[in-house]
C-alpha cells in the first residue's frame, strides 16, 4: 500500500502485532504508509512512518483515524542559517516540556511523557527539523564533533562502547536536557551536567558518555539526498 496517509489524531504504534509494547507514537498530522493490509480477524496492521521510515504496528481500530494524504511526504530543505535560527525553538520546546508534569515513557513522542530520543525528535520536529527516531539512529545521522566543541542545540550521546542508548540536547555551560527513566534515578525530563559534578544522576550518565554530534550539516545532506 504505497498511498500515504495522515494521522487525524495522535496514535500509538507498537513493536509487534500483539500490540503489547509501545514502539513510538505518531502525532496528528504525521504521514504513514500501510505496509500490508491485515487478514480478517487480525488486530494489527503493519505501517511505516514516512518522515523517518520508522516501522510499527497500528491497532486496526485506529485505521478510521487515518485520511488519505493530499500529497506525498517531502522533506523541506533548510539552509544552514535557517537551521541555526530554529535550534533555539527546539531547545525552548524541551524546556517547556520539562515544565509540564511528565514521566518517562518508552516509545513516547507526543507528550507530556517522552523517552529520551522521543523528546529530542519531537523538540526538533517542533522547529521543522526532522531527525531519526532512536538514539543510535540519531548518533549515526549527526555530524560527530568533539565534546569540547559543543554548542547549544548539539546532541550528546550515552550508552555502551557498542551502541548509543540515550541522548540529550546540549544547553551550554556543561548542561544538557533529557528524559530519563527510574533506573537512572529520575522519571522524566531534567537537566544534568556532562562533567557529573555532585549530582548522582549526572554522575551516572557522565560514566556513559559516548560522544556528541551536530545536526546542521547532516540535516542538509539528508534533505538533498531525498530530493
């Protein structure tokens, strides 16, 4: 099914046709493709989000919340100056999300509850800048930079030597904003210090730093490749 659809409301996408584990969410207005129609009696339909090619399963009862899109999804090319001008808006979105009552939600992208990469993706999407969905995908997407070269709006990555499992947005002055779970001592969005300092949560993440990346050059290259 190649025709794109638009979500008329916020929708949950699951990691399997059992619909028992949230994979991501699709905010109202997002484009998706139906990969294949369900057989009679099946409760899930396989879909793929157009903006980031993220796969998932949709409850068949939510098919009524889809409308045929009037045009295919097309990324909007932005100049370096335009991206730089929009980054403060992405940061402002993340700070505004932190100010609302929230908790960490695996797969959360529509708020008020986010996971780490969901907060990053949605913050940048609010400013018209589309990023991949998961932390390791975002790390692969951005242009790698040294930690000493960080500027506000750059992404910082955490995890193991093998894979990025966590991401935040650098704010400047050694601080970054991110959504983290109970296992790290917080349940929701907060601001921590890259150097660790005397904050136990910051210290846990400081021991897991993998590196950092900048969105600008990578985003321009990606848009050009998609045109």
